[in-house]
C-alpha cells in the first residue's frame, strides 16, 4: 500500500503551564494524498489551528508524528508555507519586495538574480497582483494583501500550502473572488492544500475532503467527508448540484449535533 504524502499519525498535543495540563488534541489520524485539497472544520476550541500549526512545525507534538513526503516534521521549513488570516506582510516593503524576501531566502543559492526576479513576477501573476508591484501594504485592500500573502507562500514551492482561515476577515464579495482564485491556482498547480475554515460553504466548494473535528478539549477527527465534485468548479453551477447539497447538509448536521452535545 502506497504511503500518504502527508500523514498525521496518532497525534496528541498537550499544553502545560505550571501544574495545569490542557489536552487539546488526542489520537488524530489523517492521511492526505499529493494534490488533494483538504479542509478542517469544527467549533471554536476544537484545535483546528493547533493541528495546522503542528503540521507547520510551529507547535511540537506531545505524542504521535507528522510525516511529509517520508520526512518527519519537527520544525518550520519552506516545504510548508502558511497563509494566516492576518496577511503578515512587512509594512515597509513593497508587494514585490515582500515576495522577493521569501524567494531570496529559499532560492538564493539555486536561482540567479534574474531567475528570482522572474519567479517573483510569475507568482504575483498567479494571484493577479502585478499591477501593484511597487505599492506598500497600506496602499492596497485587505483582499489584495491576502493575494500577496498567497503569492509569497506559493513562491516558496511548498510541498503543502497551509491556509489558516485566510478569507475570514474579508467581506463576502472579496472572499468569493479569492476562493475562485485559489481554485484556479489549485487546478493549475495541482498543489497539496490543507485549510482551516469555519465556513461550511467554503469547505464544500473548495475541498476534495472535509475533516470534521469533535469538540475540544481532547478533540479528534469525528468524521471525514468526501466531496466528489468534478473540477474545475463553478460556484453557481455546483450550488444546486446534489453532491454539493448533500455534502453541505452533512457538515451542518455534524456541527449542529456537536453543538447540542
């Protein structure tokens, strides 16, 4: 049997502060194939962001392991790029310079200056931001900042793109445009994506599978739902598709059952 590209194996995370121990995650098992788009959804406090941070190497495991492309994850690295809800751009650098910073760090010894410059432009083209190359973050909208953050993440050529509620702070229309852009990029690059979200429609529209977490503390994977909709997906066309309607209803039912519990 072939090994999963990203494997989360019997993962538990416990935070300790003085004599107080807080078990956040327990016994989490999840296998993700190369090129899959997987969303994690659940109520606040279920450890979604903790799980993403463990995969990113920002939070250590207590027991279990995360294996990416047959290598154990135990520290941050450019093979896992994170896009947070807050864009995290450096305010004193331009759009071009924010992406260049990542490219120079990762490819400083592998690409020439000219190649790195072209690579920066290529990734900004992917997110439709070449018109604002020399603008600073304060001069562009929230949606544009997130596009630059996604470009910066993609420019590192990560094995896994980690999205931590990347559209959560945006208005509905901007959010929809960015969701469409992420779908286009995923279709073009066939990259592996793990996304945290609170939004049922977003998870159903974007994902190949939706991982539903039980309530915290000691949260684990409660259910995994396949979303077998063909790609590319058009939000208006799939909204009435029986598969979409069924998947959306299943996630809502799970979340409401957990809230009642």
